[in-house]
């Protein structure tokens, strides 16, 4: 279904109705079926230089739409696309947040518990991607100002909320994620739409230096302590057999690898919607060689796997599955992290995104922290007044990030990260 509306939902931009809508300059179109989006749309969005973001391309979004409800909102000016945003309806739960709120007392605390924990699992409408870290929510043409971007995104969020409610789905939380420091002005403009900032853990990113042609080149830029750690991890895991799985092998042997994913998922502090085995296989079918699953075997039994997604410039360290009974013996997770680095170097990527979990160990292999924030609001204005207090209960993980690089390498890596 495609619905088209003039931008008029947000009270703070009511002038749009008179200035823009009557002249039919700005318009948003809501596509509730990614597969039904006309080819002409994808051709037009090519002018917005989306080729560098794998997670905003048709193949990936079509695979995601089979897993959860997806809306694409196209922004046009005089009929010409100037950007678009992607919305996913997911579920979310946090056992730790539930515990923290259960210790609170008072009227405000009771209201927070009622909103947050009356149902352990809640629907969340996300502008952005709930399964990966980074700025994969929207793209705008360079001549669209931040205030106009905020107006577009606010109207799009309000319109999609109506679509969700029309399906009879209870919805409380609306989120936009992620924002890097370069988009601070846009975050401020979105406050006018009722959003509050939610500080989170940083996104761990490893810039790849051009002179790194092998894993050994990367290791040579580490200080001796952490170079030794990398060699130890590789030595302890030398008896493991690693091989890349095809889509057919993934399908035929899902009973081997999917329980390993479940082990990792159940340990997560915050849980978004759980991927099914078929959803992961469908992702492989959609992305082809840009979706790399590597299995780790000991005595012909899979004890772990990793999944990488390759973009034009960036590689996403997407998922891992681990047999935790074997993890310590083989330093399996550390081995996976070094293999992510090796793959990124071999594929000649500029960046590897490691997400925002397990910060300390990721910093120990050289990933650098890039601050990232999300914006959140309640779908009901009255309850939204409490949001700033409620989200204060989401505490960032306090960890000591490791300094692993020789000084010259660190300066070059940090300089590259700052230019991102």
C-alpha cells in the first residue's frame, strides 16, 4: 500500500500546510511493502548516492521486510526525490531495566514501571535498524537543511504510527537511531517533535589503514602486549577448522548453527526481536556473496559461527554464534574478532563496524569508540513527559577501553575516524 500526504502532522511546522502543500512542493509517500516499491523509485534514489550504505539498499530491505513490518517513506520536492527514511516495527525487552525499575517507589516511578514493564516484551517503532549499530535510518540530498530534515522525519514518524495503530498493534515507544556527533544539529531540531536524547554505549569501529595488506600488517601496528594477545588467540584456536557456508549449507545444517545464535541472544542485556533461522537464511539469499557466514569446527562439530555483511566501504560484524562451553578453551570469540579484521583487510574495506556490545574486548583488538545516540519518545503526549526520567534508567556500560596501538598508528586511525 502507498499513501501520500502533505507534511502537516507536527504542530511546530503548521506553516508547511500553507507554504508547501498548497504549492505541492514537499510531499511524503509511505510504502508499506518494500517489494512493491516501483523500480523507478530505486533508480531515482541512486542520485542520492546510497551505494555506500548496504543497509539502505533494496536487497537488504526486502529481506528485512520478510522478518518484520517495514515502511519506507520517500520525501519528494516538486516530485523529485530528496531523501527517504526506513522504519521497522520490532519488539524489545530488557530484564535489567525491569529489575532497576522494580526497586523504585513513588508515583512517578509507578508510572514508569507501568509503561515499561507491564508487558515484558513491547512493540517499538524504529526509524533506523534495530539489529545493527550506525546511521542506517535515512538519507537526504545535500541541499536539504537540518530543520527541513527534522520536519520530514517527524511527519514520517507520525504517519507511520497511524499505520501501525490501524493494524491494531499496541505501540508505546518510537525511536530514531543512531546519530553520530556530526548530526548534533539534527538531534536538536528533532526535540521539537517530542523526542528526547538517550545516551548509549559508543559504537566500536575499526578504521582500516590502506597499507594493511595482511593481518600481519595490522598486528605490527599493535603494541607488544596486544600483539602477543592476538598471537595467543590464534595459537589456541589453531585446531579449529574454519569454512564459509553457502546458502544451501546454511539451510541444510540450521540445526547446527541456530542454537549457537540462541545462546548468544539469551545472554544479551537488551533484546530486540529474535531472528529466526529462516530470516538469517533469507538474508544470505538476498545479499549473496556480500553475506559471509564462517563456521568454526572442532572434530567435525560446529562450535561457533560469525556473519559479516559487506558494503561498498564498510563491513558490518553482524552476528556470532558461540558454544560457550568451548569458548574459553579456544579463545573462540577473540579468534572471531581477529578473523573479522582479516576479512575486512582482504576485502579492502575502509571500516569495520563492531557494534556496541562487549566494548572492552573489542577495544583490545583495536576498535575505537565513536559516540552514538538515539532519540526516543512515547506515542502518547502526556506519557511522553516522563520519558526523560525513564530513559535515565538506561545506563551506559562502564568499561575501561584498551589502548592497543603504537602512537603513530593511533593518530592515523583516530584521524580517519574523526573524518567519518
